[in-house]
C-alpha cells in the first residue's frame, strides 16, 4: 500500500538508507525497502550521504560582497580594534538597501549551494537601520534559507540614539515577521561598543518579547579590558549582571573567556559559537576554554558559509592546540541543538519528527531541502537565478567600495 501524503523521497544513499518527507518533517529514515510510498518527487542519492542540513551558528550576511574586490585599508591595522575600524566598520557603514540586498542574495545563494540550511546572522548597517532586517528576511524567504536574524545595536557612531534605533529595529522585526523559516532575536554588537543603559534595555526587550540576545563576547582582549574598566570581571559578567542574557542567548567567539567563565555560561544555558577562520584571520587567539561547555556551535563570522571548510580549519586548529578531533563533531551537533531550541523542533538525528532540513553530500552538496522544500538539486539552485544573482552582486559592489574609500 502506498502513502499519498509523502511529498518527497530521498535515497537510498550510498549506505543504503532512504528518507521520506511530508510537508516540513521527516517521516521515515532507515534502510531502503521494496514497498515505497507514492511521492511527488524522488531523488537519486546513491553517490552521497543523507545528513541534517548544515548550520552556520554565527555569521554576517552583509559581508557577502567582500570577496568581490573589497579594497584593503590604506594603513595596515595593528590590532583587532583597528581591523574593525579600518575594514569591517567601514564596510557596514557603506551599505544601503540595494547593496545589502545584493550582498544577501549572493551570500544566501552560495550558502545553500554549500549545503548550509540555517544561518544565524548578526547584522550591522548603521546608515540603513530601519527595514534592514526585512531585506535579509525577504532574501532568505525567497531563496529558501532558514535564518535567525537580529540587528546588532551599538553606540559607536551616533551614541545612545543609534543604539535605540537598532533595538527598535529588532523589536519591529520580531513583532512583524510572519516568514515561517525566519526568526528574530535581539542583538547587541559587542559590549565594548555600548553603555550599561543600552545593555539593560536589550535585556528588557528580550524579556518583553520572550526571546534571546545575540552578541559578540570576548572576541579580543579589548572587550575584556573595556568591561574591567567599567568595574566588571569581564564582558560575560557585565551582560549577566545587567540582565541581558536570558537562557538560550548566543555569545559569538568567547576567545578570551577562561574555563570558569565558560562553565558559568553553560550553567546559565547560554550558547557559545567558535569561528575558527575568523579568529585565525584576525589573530585574536584560540578559544581553548570552550571545551568546558557542551553548548558551543560552529560559525563563520562573515566568511562564506561553507561549513566543511570551517570544520577543516577547526580540526587543524584543534590539533595544533592539543584538542581531541571529536571537537568538530561536537560543534556541528551543538549547532543543530541550538537551532532546535530556536525553531522548536529537532534537526538531528535524522528520524521521524525531525525538521526536514536535509543535505545529500558527496564532498559537495548534491541536493538540499529546507523545511521540506527542495532548494538545491543536482548541485543547482532551484529558487533563484544564480547567474543573475552573481551579476547583480558584481554590479553593486563598486558602489560599496567607493563609499568605503570616502569613509577612510
């Protein structure tokens, strides 16, 4: 007897397992059987392996145009803060609506083609705040990407007024969003760019809306020094004491946390996210203390969302610092658990009831479903014109580079 409700069947893969999807959930995963239900679509997966879609647990979609000729700083940065001031803070200030849209479409499209089904994004565009999260959300909705979005409120350009606008954008978006694959949370850029009043207001907004905070924490020693100068042991303690970290909040980096602080974050039910390529590129150090928590995901911090490459760098860095190679699996598994909390359902392991975000990979992503919808088939994007997306990105990029030079 066939089951007419099955809408998509994947497999068998090279291990002989198959998977069935009804709407947005997995209904079967196991050895292939002769009694196959009727399905609207079946995909050959014999060359690959079925797995949950890949999660990028911390990124910056606004950096999508960066590989297309972003100009180097006129003066070589000497430390982490100077890297922010001379590169990334100029890039985010140079964004407007058309360039952000082009960046988002390129970043999301290429992430899907890499088998990444979820982006946990942290956004900044100080000269385009109101409505910026809708640009990102519309892109994710159109192309079929699952996403968690926030605006990283900060005081680094226009003081408290700027911070209030950033928090209000988070509020507006969370209350208005109706896109099924997208969630909104509250964001702060990093504690060293905001006052205690802004930190308190972010916590109050989290409680008002029943959501969590996404914030950079202890990425560099400068964040720790700033918190200590304000009278706190460190940025983690500052955020906790000011009531800004509900359980489930997301702390990006944590490079300069010690094991006691990492265990404190674990006890408070907080997520940490390790970003190996970014940490290596910014020369901020290796977060050895993160092994003290089982709640540490893997992110790219704005690097392309090719999670296999991020995992490879993590494996290299972990080996160089004497850590067990199982750390890669731990980080990947934690990412699935994180998005499970945010979306209210399991993503892994593949089993009946799991969210139907599934990648079939043979080194590259062959097929990808997100929310039960097929978005990549045979290595090709189904939800958008990839060549048009790339052409638009190349057209818009020079405008960003020109504005960056004006800000130098």
